[in-house]
C-alpha cells in the first residue's frame, strides 16, 4: 500500500510538471486547454481515488464524482 501511494505521488509530480511545461511552451489554443484540462482531470481522479479512499466507496459515489467532473470539464471546454 505504501508503495502505491509513493507511485501515485510521483505521478502527480510528473503530471504537474507536464502541465507547467505545456502552459509555458504552447500558446493559448484549444489544444493547450484540452491538454491542461485532461491532465487536471487525471490528477483529480488520482487524488480522489488514492488519497481520499474513493476506490473503497460505494459505486454510487464513484459514478457521481466522475459524472460531476465530466459535466464541469465539458462546461469549461465548451
């Protein structure tokens, strides 16, 4: 379990660095926005499932969190 947390933490650091790299190298475009939002969604899901123990929760909560996240992201992108 501890190994999984360290791997998740390392992945979060890599994803954060990737987001910073994308925002500094790409001009403001639709592709940059989609990439940054995609990385943000991935980071949110990693934190919620690993550190907030959502993976052990009822399926209702898993589906609810993912559905609300999808609505928020679609609202921002569109």
